[in-house]
């Protein structure tokens, strides 16, 4: 695995910087995530690799307390190699800003890292391959205090439940010692704007919990 050493404690993988702040020197998560991203960039563990344009690994602050997890890349994300950059992404940006954060304050990833053809729901074997090899490690290295799971596919696969988002949202669940708040997927909210108020209730709880865990 080729890692080009960048400036200071940073590593650059194929031109993409994974930043490490000076006070985090000695913390090897930037390096581990860079290695994982490099591995994911050529992944052929499932059929989604056959039709993808780019692997969408995840983006944002790797030292964050708050991580958002969606379902999988759509057209725009597949083109750009970045999560949540299409219409749903614009709404997610507003949701993040509504709790007085920016996209640079949080980390954003998906259950699967490659776009399912025609935006179909990812299949269980695709989800298993991708979460086992990548997302689980990504979460473990970022170690956020809070995960916000966006929509049914994210929450059901993280919590291993078949309960729906309407039942699960509104309160925190446990994911491996991390507080997990499920809320509606922004794409659903674009189709059902009447449910934005419920999402706002969930996000206010996330904000309050963030303040609590920061002390
Ligand atoms: N929907 C998702 O679940 N993830 C993205 O990155 C974009 C849209």
C-alpha cells in the first residue's frame, strides 16, 4: 500500500488529504483511515463495484463527536466521490447547520460506498461486505460519541433490527457504546416535507447530547 507522506502529521492518498491536527500527533487514526480509504478505492468485494464510477468513502472531521450515516451514494455522489452532495445532501447540510455545526465539524459516510444501479436499495450481501470491511472499522477509528443514522437502511443495518424509522426515531439507541439517534433520511424529507418537524425534534436531542458529552 503506497502512502505518500504529506505535510506534518498528514497523509495524502491519491491527492485526498486526511487531516491530522497538531495536537492529535501520535494518534494514528488518520493513517489508519487513509489506508482503509486506499483499500476501498479499488474494492471489488461486491457487484456494486462493476457499475460504480467512484467509491464514496466518507468525508469530514475524523476527530468529530458526531457522525452521520446514510444509505449509499446516488448519481452526484458517484460522480464526485463525495457523500451527500446532491439534493438530499443540500438538505443534510441545512440540517447540520440548524444545530449550529458545519459539514467540516462532522463526519459523513454511508452504509455502502458504491452507488447501487438505478439507486436501488443495497442488497444484504452488498451491505454485509461493505460494512464488515469498511464502515465498522471507520466507525471504530473515528470513535464518534454520537451517530445519526439517516433512514431505514442505515438504522436497520446498524442496529440489526427490522423495525422502521418511524418507530425507532426520536430517542437514542446503543451502537457498540455509541449513542445512536435515528432520523428520517433527507431524501424522504424532500418527498415528505411535513415530517421535517420530527427530524428537527431529533436533531435538537442530538445537539443537547453533544453539549452533554462535551461537558
Ligand atoms: N443518499 C445517501 O444515503 N447517501 C448519499 O451520500 C447521498 C444520498
